[in-house]
C-alpha cells in the first residue's frame, strides 16, 4: 500500500510541476497579450471613427487562430526537431493535402494527446480501475493519441505513392506514343498531364511549370524524384536525366522504361496475390473456424450430452 501511495505521490508531483510550468507560460503570454491589447487600445483612440474594434473581427480571427498558435507552440515544445522535419517530408510525399501542414499537424498532435489522455483515464475510471491503473491508462492513451496524426500523414503518403506506382506505366505508354508521333518531349509531357488525372498528372504539371519559369529539365525532374518516395518514378527520373545529359534518344529510353514499368506492375500484382493466403490465415483461424466448429460440432455435442444425461 505504501508503494502505491509513493507512486501516486510521484505521479502527482510530476503532473503538478507540469501544470505549474504550463500555467507560468500561460501567465507570461497573458501579460504580453494584455500589454498588446493596451497598446492596441491606445492606437484605437488615435484612429479615425470608421475603424472597427476588436469585437467586430470574425470569431476565427479572435479565438480560433490564437488558440491554434498556442497549440502549435506547445506542439513544437513537445516535438523534437528531427520529427518535425520528418513530418514535413511526409507531407511533401503526400502531395501537400489541403488543411495539412506542419503547424496543423503539431496542433492535431496536442489535441490528440489531450483527448487520448482523457479518454484513457475516463475508460479506466468507468471500469473501476485503481488510481495507478487510471494514470497508466491515461498516459498510454495520451502517448497513442500523440502519434495518431503521424500515422495519418504516413498513410496519406503511402496511398499517394501507391497511386503513382499504378499510374506510371500507363502514363509512360502515352508519353512514348506522343514522342514517337512527332511531338517534342515537353509537348508530350504536357499532353500526358492534360489527358490524365491523379497525383502523377499533378507532378508533371509542376515539372512543366518549373521548366517554364527557367529551371532546367534535369533539375525539374530531379525535384520530382525528391518529392516522391516511389522507386519506379525515381528510376524514370534518373533515366530522363541521363538521356538529357548524354544525348540519348528520348523515344528509345521511354520505350524501354514503359516496358519495365509494365513488367514491374505485373510482378507487384502477382506478389500481392501470393500474400493473400498468408493474410487471410489469421482471420480464418480466429474468426471463421470457431463459428464453423460451433455450427458443426455444437448439435453433436448437445446430443452426446443429452445421451449421457438420460443414462
């Protein structure tokens, strides 16, 4: 009992110290905000009568944005620099989805941390757990919630990479046909970008825009390879850069690349098909087989038990 009390006291001291630290930061920021409001009030008296006051501003500018900035500040305090850089890299691989940038992800991490801790502690309290179990469940759930936004960003990056991998062979076929029909490579690339949809078309459009503003073809393609995490696309970029450097005919390189990409897509489909029996094994054993045994063996077991009872 004394060990549990000592553990609870230690955890309580940690939480109290953390709360005091955050409260101190909040007081400092509140004093700065009060000073800023006082200065704004002084400036407001000097402004002409037509200027609106603070309450006339939208709710998002008065409450949401300042709250988001505070969450981002807390997130940067809790997140190391290498992880922030990794989040930025994953967002770039995900194509920069709308509403997702580094600051938003850091704010989501803080929100998920708080919600996870509350849900975990509340669930343990509802199940009648001890104080140690409640604190442990809250800490574990908060840690899990802290990494949920990272998993979401990684999932978006993997999904986009999978789409790029699937769309690349068809795009290369169309690019090869356009080049062999007599179009220049830049015009063929624009034709492919206009007649296809998806992340690969967006990458081709970005390459064309970078070339139009004066960036070289090799540098633009290298940038596309660095923004993605698809080995097939990086191989295509390397081939295009080498062809542009050494003067190799583009049509021949595209024909070879298109053939290799189709072969790789077929091999990838075969590989995934061969993994299906292994992936379905555990659901079959733990979900299907027990129900099947209940349906088949259950009536026989009832009959056997009834026979023994009658005797």
